[in-house]
C-alpha cells in the first residue's frame, strides 16, 4: 500500500555559485524524513529506471526557465505523488538503488555520518537491549540484529516491528509511529526531537488471533506475553474482575500459554490505544479515546455532561478515510520537524440512515491510518486463506504475497495532501468481502 509521504513545503536556497535551487522537505508519517533537491531526486529516478524500466510512475519534468509559483506548487504535488506511488512496488522497496539512496538522504539531512553506534531497544517489560549497529542500518536490519539477540525465529519477523515510543508522565506511554523498513532508527530517534523517546520492539498485527501463529517460538511467546502484561498494566486491555484474578494467578505461575489463551477473551486485548484526543460527535470538541484492533475502531467519547459513550465501528462499515493537515504551511527557518500538531483523520461509515462522517483530531492520525491499512491487509490474507481459489496481492513494506482469486483484486490508492485547500481520499468498498480502494 502507499506510504504516508508528503511534501508540505519547499524552500529556495542559494548555491555556492550564487544560483538558486529548491529544497523539498519530505515527511513520512508526519515526521521529517529528509530534505532533498529536485536534481538529486531526478538522478535517483534515472537510476531506478535503468533497473526497473518503464514500470515506474511518471516523474515531474525539468523546467529550463524560471518557475512560477503555480509551477512550483504543481511540481511539489507531483513529487509527492511520485514518492507515494514508487513505494507501492515491493520489488522496488527491496532494491539496493532504492534503499541506498534513501539511507544517504536521511544521513545527509541530519548531518550524521556512518559509524558504529550503540542503540537501546526498549522491550515491553521495561528492559533495554543495547545492540551494536551502524548509524546507517535500516529498521529492517536493526530488527534482524535484535531478534537474533533474543532468539526470535527469522520467519516470524514480519509479525513484529520497531516503533518510536514516548514515555509520558505517570508511567503512561505513547506510540508515536512505526518505523518503516528503510528508515534509519538511529537517525529517526535523534531527529524526532521528542523528550523521553525510545525505539521500542512491539508486535505488529491487529488481529489478536494471530498470536497462535507464534506459539511454537519461545522468544516470540516471551515478547507477546510481555506486551500483554504491559497492555493490562497500562489499562489498554480491559479485563473483568474475574478475568483479572485468573490472569494474575497465571502470571504468578509463569504460565505464559494459558495467560495468552485467556487474554484472547479480554476486551480490547491486542488493541493499540491512542492518546486522548477530540472528535466531532455528538458535537465538536468532545473528548475521545480510541482503541484499534480486531477489525474495529472502538471510541470512548466523553460527552459535554461528562457522561461517557462507547461507539464501535466495524471495518466492514468503513467506506473511506483521509488524513488532513489543518495548519498553515511550515516555517522552514524554524526547528519544525513534525506535522503532527494539527492533524485530523476522518472516516466515512455506514449506518441505517446512510453514510456518515466521523472526524478525529489527533496527533497520531498517521499511526491510526497505518493501523486501518494493517487491518485491511490482515482481512484480505484471512479471506485468501479461506478461499484458496482466489488471487489477491497484499503488499507489505518490502514484502509481497499473492493468492489466487477470480472475484476481485485489491487496489490501493491512498493519497495524503497536507495543504488545507486540497483533500484527497481513498475509497474503500467491500465487494464479496474483499476490500478495494480507488481514488475519488
């Protein structure tokens, strides 16, 4: 699926010879990823074409005369679309020419040289695992290193991921973003400019029943057991009093298998809970806490009279969603490294009266969008397993799985444009139980 690349702003700079060039600030999942010139992107595109031919998306053409403001805005939009579309090809994501370029621009943007460094990986039980890496090692590589240290089976790596996690007051934690395979964790951690932020290892699947796939690997069981305990302690999962007593007894016995089996029955087990935010239902400004997982969005809303109301949106009722940046253009002279101050995610869902919009104002809009896409991918994989004659292609970051189908095929066309005057969205339709996306 398309990644959340955007280029909200560009800036003219003077080169050493007195000429002018444009520097584009590229954001990924709302955080500054790199700053890069058009000429450098153009050379990269030429390198990719030598390897992959004409299967690449169109690259914005050169202008040999001075650009007007409208031409500059059009190029910025085109570069944004190019980055989103080029990341849809899993073969592209795995290629050296793709990865090496993105590694280099990340290092150059934040003035970090390639060298040996120690990076602490935070585990859900509070421990840190220090690993020796290169500052230019990707998240995929760092995950391999830490998994080897822990004895995690290599074929199960796709069920886990590295995340930027912030530790807040009173022991609370906030998952800021998942690091994509080609991101450099050492660089991302230092460029986030967030206090009490660490790189954490967490499971990366939204369907709790997938725990069963990992039960033959002791290291994987340890990890999901640690995360389950953390989720209970942080009150992300919500057991009844009877369930809590049984879980505490199993925890004292160190019976991980039985503990995880019982956890499957607990409300919101395996869900990712977002930070408190606001929504527009039943009126603007209502407080909300969202929990996402198991093919649903659970929203606990605080009403104006301080009463609470829980609304659950099943993913098969969600038609489309969009992320929008509501702020003004960034001041690139300042230290702004993130777009996450003024974000909204809105999704359209079906109810008896027709299609309705639900709007959420949250700094974690990109993370929420990633979770929604993850649930769609998992749903398609499950449908494919239940219907072997179907052919479905489910792209993941750096991976591709194909299944046979005569009914339908997923098409993903998510776009994010952060400028307030332009809104694009992905349309999600359920046809024969298969999620299809197409651009409105």
